């Protein structure tokens, strides 16, 4: 027999998924001596959205939202929200990132509620939900950028922090336009194999190789509070990262990361970022393609997943105003492991948002 609280937990979890009849729901709530909240919270009697535990509800059941959180149409009332931006029309090599948000959601069914490594309890601190995808235009990248900017304006206007699932890296540009509109020029922790600071590619200003050049041109970044970590690969000139450094960015090439913990680097990054608003943009291709092959422009000798986690955990204490995980391309990793890694990195990002409770 389960102890009573476990039974209640089970019923509560099941109610979240299966929409128990209201009568039963009320009795569950009264068992917990807490009033039913609005139907939008489905009676859990809790202030926060808590995904059903796989102890009581099978992982493979239900509609695959991110982390098995409730789906909401709007960001209103949320402290943080997972948002998908399913495009790959800005990619320069292998496509497929348009399927990223879907596969990340599917693989995220493995995520549990607590961070065992850091003892973070995001669902005891923040109201979080999956608010679906931006309605992108797969035939027109510039129109897509406009749609993203408008969608993020609305999300940010509610005070909700967006946790974005890409989609190719083009999306960071319109997202940062909306972010800077609300917060002013932001610091940026950019984890990537590439600087993404090209001026034009094939004559085009908008694409996944150019977002941070556009951001600098438009004054969206506080350039002395920008760090790019994991950069590598062949370049178009011997000084591939000269432009970044000339803007005041700190560039940490992958060679500086090999064979060591990145915790000391992150303590320097925290000092660099200070107390101002910071955006975290994590391109999955920062990781070695041996760990994350499902991506469009893989480069050898990349970061390990543990180093990726160290970078994100090292952002704890920063004034994070938004995060993204981009460039997961499911067709290039049909095992789903790249998307699973992406889902875990997004969970880690949620755990370092301001005001998250730690045990
Ligand atoms: Mn990138």
C-alpha cells in the first residue's frame, strides 16, 4: 500500500492529465485542505504547475509538452515559459532544425522535477508552462523574424522569462530585439562552435551565421558583457574571431576549454556580467558532434555535455532575462539523444533563473 500522501499525489497527477470529473477533483483538493484554483490549474491546489511524476503516470502517456508541463496559450501569469520556434530556413548546411522543438518535447518526457546535482526545485519556485510555438512562415525568413519579434514582445510584456527551443540560430536576432526593447542592451553568454557574427552570407543579411552582427549593429548588446564560449572550426580567414574581440566580446576558443572544468571560467563570466540583464544563447553544436550529432553545422573537438552543464550552472546568480537552446536537427540523430541533451540543458537553464528555490 502507498502511504496516504502518495495516493493523493497520484490522484492529483492523474487529474492533471486525465481531467477527472469536477466532483472528484474537489474532493482531492479538500483532502489537501487547500482551495481549488481556477480550472486553468486543473485543481491541483498548488500555486505552481508540477508535471506528473513518472512514479504515478507513465512517461509515454499524454500529449508531449515540454517537461510534461501544462500547455497554455498565453504567457500571462507565468514566471517562465517554454516556447518553440520551429525554423531551419536560416541554415547554411544541413537542414532539419524546424523539427527541433517537437523532438525536444518528446524526449523531455524523461525529465523529473528536481535537479539532483544542484538541489534546485524549479517547480516549487516558478509558475512554468509550455506556451507552444511561434507561428513561423517557412517560406519567408524575414517575415518569420517579424513574427518572432512580435511574439516575444507579448511574452516579455507579461514579465515571463522565455526559454526557447529552436529552430536555427537566426531566431536569436529577433528575440534579442524584443528583449532589448524591454530591458535595454543585455549581456550575452553565447555558447557555440561558431561566432555567428558574419556580415552577409550569400548576399543575405539574415541567417543563422549573422544574428550577433545584427544585434551589435542595432545596439542590442552590452558588448563588454558578452562572452562566446566553445568557438572552433575552420574559418574564412586566419583571425576568425577578430571582429568579436574588436567589439569588446570575450572570446573563449574551444582550445581553452579542452580537458578541464569550466567552473573557474564561469566565475570570471559572472564577474563580467555583473548585475545587469543577461541573455543565454546555447547552440547545441557547441557540444562535440560525438555527443550531439543531430545538428546542422557540426565541428569536431567540441565541449562535453558536462562542460555544457557547468556553463549553465555557472550562470546561477545572473540576472537572466531569457535563454535559448538552438540548432537541434532531429533528422541527423534519429536516436533522439541530441534532443534529449537539449531538453536536459533547457531544464538546467530553468534551474538557474532568478528566484529558483534550492534545497
Ligand atoms: Mn550558432
